[in-house]
């Protein structure tokens, strides 16, 4: 039994250490649970493991407990006090199979096991990792991906496609639940399904401004239609999603819908809701790194004014047709920068232009980096939960600087930080410290997820617009971009409590002009 108040430490110990050691000793975890009915309903843990034979189980437990890694892991977990109040004198008896008979003595519900096998169980729960909990507690808000189609969809077939997607991606059937001990992710048999909303009520700004309840579903999928067009919106709580994941799932949803109209039912993928987290991948491969900004860092230029509290989010949108998009990409290549660096350079010059009488001023863009392909080893492109973190750069910008020049300087810093795994080491330090690591001051954020595969749609429908954005409350405006069907779309999201509309409008005007110049 665990000591009172030590459940979070027990969960962290299992997630960060015990599960890896069990796997190393070829011990197959079926589930870990605690009793809800019986003599020890508040703090008794049960673990069920699968062995080939009783002899194999007896042969495995002794070296497991004798391993130096187990002693070291237990010492780490109990640094703040003992976890176990009354440990068992001997390891639990081996079971020949994973089947456990129900009885009158106790019933169980699942606790975190990292990676699980087999189909998800009703009311399964997994405690959030430290990273995920921070996003939840900060109530960051939703990340939204939306697509506009010319034509109408079959609402019943789209509802069926949503149910199939919920089947294959159980995270869509999950909700967050906050308890006294921890924040848990709770899996249900069915998800919320497809929400039908009035035309014009599920635009990007509408979805971003929907407030979050304390106990809330991870995802919301909505559909609106008028006589000529359809808007399909895919909003995921930032504690459980990010832009790349949501755009990928939206594309998969349209693929399911297209298959259904062709008479093809997608085969089940057999995925688990509680796959290994980004936190597990980082802790397994990276050492802690610096968590403090440089002592001599200059205050970054900001457009934000004083605000008593955050306000509503507003969006300024840009679209570039394929020819203009190709011209921008070509201009970036000629300048020796990426399109993302060119966008950051143009926005940095536009922010700097708001202070025409000043000399060189420090502008600090932050870049949202998808860590899925960058951890070692990489994790799946559709790995659940938020797998994005910020990397902050800074450069002095003068009135005569050009976007390509600024983008080149910013790009060099960004590449150096990525090459040195700066984000990974910082996040591991953050996890060890038990609190978010401070970041240097930020002028604005750029998140460009690049060229995406075209959305699959059936005959009679055509994609006319596709966008995505995340909640950006506070003094840092954020630029979100992607390229679909050859069209670059950009959305600048800002908090009206911190930014005046006329200032943002002037930045947008300058930014658009700078990009138009680069096309020529």
C-alpha cells in the first residue's frame, strides 16, 4: 500500500522507471490498478503480469529486485519520502494468463502503464505526465484545424467516419478528469461524435475562443453547412494535441469519409489510447540541460500593452495562391533560408517598423518545434498528446534590414539550437525540477508545419480553404502556417486584452507588403 499523499510519486516512479525495468527483464505488464471495493479501497496497488510459466516467473523476480537499476530507481522515487507504507514480503504469485476472474472482494480501475496491449478497457484511466499536466493546468486552450469545402457532405456518412476515427484513435474518446491526487485521462466506450452547428459558428476564431471546463473532453469535431459550402473543424485540447496531430487526424477523417462513400469500410488499427508519451522518450535518452535564459539577454521588443487580464482572441488571415506560394518558396531558396525563416524575418521587420525612430532593437521570435521526428529514437508522426515545444532566438533588427537578412540570422540560431537538442535537454531539466523552465522574453511565435498532403475528398467536393491555429493568450502573438494543395495559409492570432487592433493591422499591412516584395 502507498503512503498517504504519495500517489503522484508512485505514478511517476512507474512511468519513468519501473515499466522500463520490467520490460528489460521480459516481464509483460497486463495492467496496474488499485482497488475500489474491499478492505483497502484507498491505497492498495495491484499489478498483473503475464509469464509463460510459474517457473519462469519465479526465475525472473529475484534478478529484478537484485538489479542495481531497481535500487537506484527506487531511491530516486523516494527522494521526498517513502512511497510504500506496507510492502508485500514476497512478489505476487505468477498467473498463467492475463484473465482475472471477477469476484466479490474487489474491482479495479486502470492506472498508468505507459504502453498497453490489447483493446482499451471501459473507464480506463491514465495519469497525465508532467508535461501534459502543465498544459492542462495552464488551461492553454484548443488547437484547431479546419477545412472549407465547396459543396455539401452527407452528414450521416461523416458521423460514421467520426465514429471509425474514434475507434482507431482512442484519444478522441478521452476526457480529462482532475482529482485530489492527479489529473487523469479517462477513456470511454464512445466519444462525443460529430457536433452539428449553425453555419458561420465554427470558424477559427469561434473555436479558439471556446472556454475550457475543468473536466473536459480532449477533442471536439464540428460540422456546419449551408447551401454551397461545408466547414469541418477539428479542435483538440492543447494538453492532448498539437497542430500537426490535428491536421493529420482531420486528413484521416476525410479519407475515412471518402472510403465510406465508395463502399469501403476502413479496417481497425488496434491502437491503444495510452501509448508511450513524449516524456518517456525524453527521459530515456537525454540528460538535463540549462533552464535559465542568458544573464545578459536584452529585453525583447514587444507590441503588447498593459492588460489586467487576457481578452478574446482575434485572427488576421492571409492566403497565397499556388503561384504566389511557389514564388515565396523560390525567393527563400535564393536567399539561402527556409520559408519559415523568411516568414520570421518578415514579421520581425514588421514588428520593428512600429518603432521608426529607434536604432537597432532586439526582436525574439519563438519557433514551435515538433519533437516527434527529433527525439532519439523518433516517435510516430501521429503520436498522441502535445509533442511541440518552443525554441527562442534573438537578433538585433534595424530599420533598413531586409526580411531575408533577418531570417538568415534567425535561421542560424534556430539550426544551432536544434542541432544541440536544446529543447530536449531543457524539457528534461523542467521535468526534474517539477516546474516549467523559464524562457527568454518572446516578441512573437512562428509555427509553420510546412507542406501537408492534400486532403482526400470524394467527387463533387473541392477544398477551398484549410487553416490551423492554437490558442495564444497573453502578450505573445502567434503566426500559424501550412501549405495544402500548393496554397500557403497564414493566421496571426493575438489577444485583444494585450494588443490594439490598429497596431496589429499595421503589422499585418507591413508583413504582407514585405512578402509581396519577395515574390518579385
